[in-house]
C-alpha cells in the first residue's frame, strides 16, 4: 500500500467528487467592464433618459426630472437583497439596432401616481394599490419614454433603434422564489440607478438592470464613435520643464511694444424693456382644443360597475338645476345650463373665467 501513489488526474477527480456544487470559473461569463465602457453607459443613459423625461413630461402635463445615472457592477444576489416588499418591474426588449433585454425596477408609489395622472387624476391622495388598468397605463408611459430614448440612440448611431411594447408586472420580493430577473444569463449584472421626480408629487429611485453582454453592446454605441487616441486606457502625461521664475519677475521682463493707456469705458444707459406685443398670441389662436361638458360624477365599486345593464340608473353628485362644468383640455373654465338647440343639446354659459384666467388655466 505504501508503494501505491495517486496520479494528479485521480486527485483532481476526488476533489471534484467531494465538491460537486462548486462552480468552475468561466472566463466567458466574467464581468469585466472597462472604465470607458462604464462612462459610455452612463453618458448614453443620460442622453436617452433626458429624452424620456421630456416625453413623459409632455404625456403627464407635469414637470419630470431624471437625474444623471450611476453605473456599477453588481450581482443578481446583491440586487435581490436590496429589494423588499412589492416592486413594479418593466421589461424592455430591443428589437432593431440593438438586440437584448433590460429591466426597470420602480417603486409602487411612483407607478400609482403616474397612472393616476394618466387616467385624469391630479396625482394627489393616491393609494399605492395597483390593478391591471393602472399597470396598463404605466406600460404606455414606459412605452413613450423608451420609444423617445430609442429615438435619441438612433440619432447617435445614425441607425434605427426599435423596442417592443414593455411588459409590466408586480413582483413580491418577500418571496425568495420570485423569478427575478427573467432576462440575465448569469449571476453578474450591471446596475444603472436614476432618481425620478414628478413635479412636487413624488420622488424615488428607478433602477435599470442589464446583463454584462447587453451592457457591452450598449456601451459600444458610443465607444465606436470615439477617435482611436481617446480609446487608449492609459495615456502618457505631457511634461513640460520650465525654469522656475516668479510671476513678478516674468511681468517685469515684459516690455510693451505700444504705449500703455488707461482703459476708458462708455457710460451705460438704462434702457426700458420693450413690451411683448399681444399680437404674438395670434400664432396660437388656431390650435385646436377639446371642449367637454361634465354633467356630474360618482364613485362606484367594481362590483357595481359589473352589475350595470340596460335600464340601470346611475346617480350623480349634481343636484337638479345645478350648473354643469365646461372643460377645455380637461380644465374647468366655465359653468352653464343645458339647453336644446334644434335636435341637439347645447350649453348656455352662465359663469366664465376672465380671458387671463382662462389662458393660465390651460397651462
């Protein structure tokens, strides 16, 4: 027995049998983004989210700010540990110009307020509970945002970039078995974190997650456009040696070629600002506006809505004879009473805002 020796192959086989769950290193799966690639991802995220913020601001009629992104390498396990309770996950697939998938993780509070505004609310006193209708509204908002972001990327690479309609779902991270994320091929991931603010209503984190391979393709959009000299990771610093001379000595050695005179400046006179002509408003007078009349409102449960049928009566919050509201682009500008004009209904205005108040109410 003392003369028997194990070969190296036999020793390796025994070690592998003793540790069957230990994964082997795969250089193909290693996450290795260069600093230039991280900067490129951040810059592209800044450009695309800037366009996305403009698109969602127009859609909501509210000021939306999205901060400069922070990019870092991470793992799926670390990301899962950050989250608790329910989050809204939006999956976005790139179908043209860039192939791959990434996901956005949003706070339910943010999603609920955006959905409320899109459905005609003001975003105030909103509950965080989300249903299919609200998720569909947010899906459309993300579709507008990412569509605008894709257009911004198209302008950079001079080629068309398209996305498929986003998929929105609620994930409960209390459940350790929740299938998240559904888009990555390994443990490594790239995290791009933004802060999103909707007017003065809500502010919260928005995290974008992508796989390392997608991140490299994403960064390649920008790095391929840079000159080869800039792509060098290390550059030799330029050192210029100069004899140390004090600033006083340098100035004293300079001899002016022309006589020096004291600077004289013309006295500035205050001028009155030219008032803006009211005629400039005429350029806006042909813009079409939606005018609607609101007879009244009420609140109903889902069961009550489902029980409605032909002949059902719905009681509104308006009293008989009370004036109805006249809305322009969803903003109340007047009150009136319902009249009949021939075979059509009409509204006789009984109370209306001033021209100035009407103009500012439409902002």
